C-alpha cells in the first residue's frame, strides 16, 4: 500500500487524470488522439463486419445458384438425345415405309441415341459396372440369386441382370447379378 493519497480535482494539475500512474500525465491532446484511434478502429471494425456480411450473402446466393443450375451442362448434353428420339419416332411413323423398314430405322435411331446418351453420361463422370465373370463384390454388386455353374468357380458373377453405375467414385446403383455357388 502506498503512503500517497490521490490529490483532489482542485489539487490536480490541468490535464492530469486520476488513473494515470504516478509521475505520468495524460494530456487532453493524448486523450483526443486515443479517442480518434478508437473511433477509427471502430469504423474499420464496422466496415469489416459489413464486408463479411456482404461476402456471406454473395456466397449464399452463389451456392444457391450452383445447386439450382448444377445439372445445366448435363442437360445440354442430353438435349441431343431427346432430339434423336423425336427424329426416330418421326422416321418410324413415316407412311411411305413398309413396317420392316420402319422398324429398322427405329432400331438404328435407338442405337445412335444410346451412343449419344452413353457419351453424355460418361462426360458427366458416370461409368458402368458390368461384372460378368468377375468375383462377386458386395460393395458393387447385389446378388439376386445363387446358381450352379460348370464354367465359373464359386462366388463369381454368372449373369448380370441389371448393369450398375458409379458417379466418379460413388456408387449410384449396384449391379444386380446372379452368383455361382
């Protein structure tokens, strides 16, 4: 504890504050500078907060648009498939063709359309899982039935009932298979 007592306001020299340590004086000018720096820091903080809010709103808007229009490129790739199917229907319904020729045109159009669709899906990252003759993998295949097989050892895919698909590294649909026992 100190023997000194704090002087009263009347005894205190001008510009000195009671909170100043012994021997130091705070001038009005120093106090004004500190207040100006504090006000400047407050304004910078408010501007930074406003910038962060604007950035957050813009990010949310971009995220919403990205999810809304994420399939835009895939749709662009699939539109030729729709056009091709429409043309196949027109060709198959032409009145001047005999039924065999119409059927052949429809089959040809269907093959071409499937090729276009396969390219579009592959471009989007979709790959087929067709495990005919491979070892059964429960992570990629779903066993529909077990059957005897003279050609394949046990636990191999005898027949693929439905092709499976992966989107990049994620399984979209497992291949439905019949497995040897």
